[in-house]
C-alpha cells in the first residue's frame, strides 16, 4: 500500500466520523441512525491505521482479497441501515394512519357539535320570534 493511499484512507475515515458527529451535534441526525455510520467510520479508521488487520480478518474469514472483505462489510452495513430505515418507515406509516383516523374522528365530532348547536340556536331564534322566551 502506498503512503498516499494510506493517508487517504485515514483522512476519509476521519472525515466520515467528523461529519457524523457534527450532524449529531447539530441535531440533523439522530443517535439511533448514527450508530451504523459511527461503526463504519471507526472500522475504516482502524483498517486505515492498521492495514494488516484487514488482511488478517480476510484470511480469518476465508476471503481471498482484502478488498472483497471491505466490499462485504460495506454492503452488510448498508443492508443493516436499510433494515433500520424500513422499520422506522413502517412505524411512522402506522403512526400517520392512526393520527389521520383520530383527526377524522375529531372533525366528525366537531361537525356534529356544530350541527347540534346550530339547531339549538335556530330553535332559540324561532322561540324569540314567536314571543316565547327560552330559559337557557
């Protein structure tokens, strides 16, 4: 591995970690979503600092090329991120449906109350016109 690629790997990993931490700090990324990105950045940093570790892990798992190990781990992390986002999306869709149903029921209740109070007001107006006074 050349010194340029060694430095590039370390800088890329550090940049990833800095961006994720900054997004967390500014509230643009939630902790539960940042975990996988922090894990990926930390792994990239460790492999960038100790490139022999990647070769050792690839041999341990039985993967011929360390680059294939990087691709496998990257795809696995992205797969886990997709599963997490799918679960979040399902939860949010269910919450949205429940809220829409509650709003519809509240709108119905308001319409019924407006209709009932409108009918009562019309009855009071008719009693006033006929000279009868209502006790309410």
